[in-house]
């Protein structure tokens, strides 16, 4: 079947809110059980007007469109304003797939086609409020909405979804999975930590799990960019990216626009000071001013704040992909117009509506850890930083964590640090038996980028949960608008990276996963 194609739109909110896309070409499961005769029209007829779990359901039959099959769309609202949708397939495979949201949520996630094609019941919600995914305004005067957003919407909606599945098919799902990216990745880890029995398997992609830390890092970088002479135009970003590629691209065995082995791309190798403008003032597009070098320094050093030891965000790597259209300009610099950058917008709305609780507050003058009560409150709501996930593991849960190596929204190094701390907390044996960490080189936030971004993680998770086939090296593909695979790489278990081991100076060979070997750095 054709692979799902993600169409990137050049807005951070859109990226965050439509970031659940993954390729999938697994065959449709056929369970042959008693629910096999409940097709989508029957499901709609069964559920229309019913009140389940406190929500009165409305249904409509959505006809097949493009790659999406016919399905029954069930809508409901849990009081006061938690909107959810349950999407019931024509032929149920007996399992449930819950897709996470993005940003500050507030909108219903779009249909994720591959799980529906595979016969999953699909569940989504707006997380409890309606609004702009780039705005935290909902949280100012509605503490319940803030709690739903932070941690309660998923278990609340799941309670109703499980009852709805049983009412439709006569049996609950045999397995339930959660997958989300960015805020959805936070929702994934939140479920693992606080509702360890809710899902049999969880996929956390590019998780924004350390809300206090990553928003604080956004604030620090924004201040560096706002300093006199600190602004980064697209030309400055292109200069930086090329400098990094020239130094590091070939260190993984092939010059292909992807720095796949960041461990070798050290500060010494990059030697960023070689870009300094003579005298330190900005003298044009061929060098960086001292203020711009200070931005790079902020970007590439850990951000650590007063208070709890989880109030931190790891440094970002220089990847050589800073000039990607979905890279540094979109997320960090705004190409010289800071207030258009995703990170600026997120930290600004967080200061106004969550920390300072003053819509007129100036985030660039706000000291991130000046109000410890505010930080602890934000962490209590949103931080999924617990590392002892033994309740989830002991319940048989399997966790796949994935992060794009060139993510310029959330640092891949923070995710690596979290998983290293999980291993310390649960023990290496538990971690190896029940968790996996993959870093996809050259991939942007959730999707897109120079590197192959598509891997069927749901299929890997399902085979792990249902058959005990633990995932090892997976396969990542880059797919063009026509569904054609244009490049592939092995998706290696961290800390391994795909080292090129094919013929030299062979552009075609460099595009094939078979010519790479997962290698320790
Ligand atoms: Ca390379």
C-alpha cells in the first residue's frame, strides 16, 4: 500500500499538531473473532446517541478518501470541555491506538491513517480546551483545563474509549497502544509514569517531557538572540550549517548532508571561533559577531535552573542541518525576526499564562527560575520526568522512544539523558527487556529533514507486545510526494549510529540502508 506522506507546513504550530505521521505498510490484521461482523456502519448505528462514560456520542460515517479507508467517527465531550474522537474501522483488528496531540493542544489531532488501515480503533482528544496550539492562555484562569492538558486528558478519555469499544464490539481491546510526538511524546511518557497499566505499549517520539527545562532553554536562547547584534538571519544560519557540515559530515563515512555520528563532531572539530568576525562586530554574512557566537554557545550548552534537579535541558548538537527549512530559522531564530520563532512563542506564552500569570509580562525580561513556586507548579502539571518506570515494566509494558537527530525544537540529548536515567532507575536488565531508544540522524522535529524520517514503529511495538519479538535495528525511509522511497538507512539502537560501509564516491549506494552498519561511536 502507498506510504502515508506528511506534507510539512512552515509553521511550528502545524508541525507540533500534525506530527503523528509515520509510515506503515504492515498487512491488515484479521482476528476472526466475534466482532468481525461489526463494520463501520454497524458501529455508527450502535453508538449513535448513546451516553457512555458521561459523554453523549454522535456518529458519522466518513467515506474513504485518498489512502484513508471508510470509518465511523464518534464524537463526544466530557464535561466541561474535553472533546474526543474515536475512529472505528470497517474491520477491527481487536486493538486500540491512542494518538497524542501537539504544542499547547486545543485542537483535535488529524486522522492518523496507517493505524486505521491496519484495523486499529483510533482515539484522540483536544486535551480539554479549545484554542491555538501555540497559546497557553487557557491555563491562566482554568486550573482544571491546565491539569487535563498536563496529565489527565489521556486517562480520562481512555476510560470512556474502553467502554465505547466494549459497547461496540462486545469485548475490550486485546491490546492498547499510545503514540505521540512532541507534546504527544510528553503525553506518552506521562501515561507510562502515572498510569502504568493504561497501555500495553507506548511510542514516545521527540518527547517534550521536561517542560520546565526545555521552555527555560527556549527562554535563554531567545534572550541571546534578542541581545544587541545577536539576531540570526537566514544567511548567518546557512553559514553556520555549512561550517558544521564541512567539519563533520564525512565523519560517519559519507558526505551526504547528514552528520550521523555527532559524538565525533566535537566543539574542537567544529572550531566555531573560526567564524568570528574580525573585531567581534557584525561585518556581514561571512562571519558571526560575538553576540551571534554567544547564541551558538547558549544553544550548545546545557541549561540548568535553580530548584529541582529535573529543571534542566541538555545542549543542542550542531548538526549541519541548521539551514533546513524546518530547522533553526523556524524554531529558534525566526530568520532575524525572533518573535516568529517557535521557541520564542512557546516560552513567551508560558511566561505570560503559566509562570508570571500576567498577559503583559515581558518574557525576555523574565528570569526563568525567579519564582520557584511557579516552576514547581509547572513541573507538577506538565513534567513527565520520573525515571523509575518499573510499575509500567512490571505490568508487561513496552516503551519505544524515538528522536530526530537534527531536531531543533527539542534537544535529542535531553531524551538520551532521560533514557539513561531510566536505565539507572530500573536497572540495565529491565531497560534492555522493556525499553528501546532510537535516534534518527538528520531528522527534524517529529518528521522531515535531510535524513530518512519514516519508520513503522507501531508495527515494531505490536510485534514486541504480541509476539515477544523485541525490536533491534529498524529501517528508516525517506519518501517523496509520490510515495517513492528515495533514501533508506538502518535505524540503529542508541548509542549506535549508521556508519557508511559501501563503495566510495557512489551516490546511489549512499542512499541504500544495506550500505550502512550500525556502529558504536
Ligand atoms: Ca554524513
